[in-house]
């Protein structure tokens, strides 16, 4: 990995998967916050600013993923997305976005534990 993890970009990637069903629930927000804080502690206020910026953007889930690929192992990025998106159930659209990202990363979705795929 050549780049230090950028918490804002990673937050937006996670949000892009969670928002596939057109809403990010409070449960998903809490789970996303927990996942981001595992990388490095960030204030809830700063995290919420990242989420607000996400809603002002029009990037695709793939673009968010490509922006994060060199920051940490792809499997870890995908697992954070999966954990947050499944925190309130895994909608069909969230599941599809997750599988699409797995394919981009050349990862098998079946290698993720406790999944609902």
C-alpha cells in the first residue's frame, strides 16, 4: 500500500455501498463510524461532515473504490463496506454493489464471514 488511509475517502466508499438502497440508516451510520474509527479515531462531527460531503457528490461506487484501492488491502475495504451495509440488513442493491466491488478487486464474495449474500 503506497498511500496512507484517507478517512474521508474511505467513509465515502462505505457510504456509497450503504446508500445503494437510497437511504443510509442510523444503524448503518453507526456501523460505518465504528469501521472508520478502527483505522484511526475521528470525531463524530468530522465523520458527519464526510457523510454530508458524500451526499453532495455524484461519484459511482466504483469511483469511490478506485480512490481507496492503494490505501489498505482491498479485502479490508470490502469487509468494512459489508459490515456497515449489513448492519440493518443487506438490501438487493447493496448486495449487488458489494459483489460488483468484489469482482473489481478480484475477491470472492464467499470469503467474507457472516455475510448474507
